[in-house]
């Protein structure tokens, strides 16, 4: 989600679960993104996680394990990262688009997961 989850506002009422997200920095509506599906999280650092379908999670997490370091290097050039979280969602192969950068959560194509980290620099563009 292109916002920060407010975990203390989660509610479950029967079959309905309510999640609340907050985006304190004004953004254009085209930058709002959410993923709905069966995905799992692999935490890289307190502010970076990798999300993917569970069967691909270990492989995706290994490929992008240096994402926190990349954010830190970007901060030396651009100043502090103001969005709070920077997560990557590795999309399922059936998703018809390459990827999309959004505040807090970048969607990336699974074609970047090649096993040798040779394509992770694409995330720098995002």
C-alpha cells in the first residue's frame, strides 16, 4: 500500500477485516497503489520489506536483500528518505505490466529475479 499501516486501528468483525493506512505526505492520485492477493512479507530492515507470493518469497528476498543499503546510498545523495517505508512487491508472472514506482511500495516485475542480482539496479530507477 502506498501508505503506512496503522496497526492499532485494525479491526475484525466476523468475516470482515478492516485495515487503515495513512499517507501524511500529499501525493497525486495516480501514485496511490495497493496490492490485493495472497502475498507474504520478508523484512529486510525496519523500513524495507520484500513482498511476493509465498512460493517465491525466499528467492525474491535473496535477490533484493541489499535494498536497505541502496536506500542508504540514495540518502547520501538526496538527503533523508521522507516516505518512511520502502517496500518492494514482486508481482506474479501473470501481471501484464513491468512495474511501477509508488510511495512506500514499488511494484517490480518478476523478470528482475534472475538469481545473481544483476538486474536489481532497475530498482534505482524506480
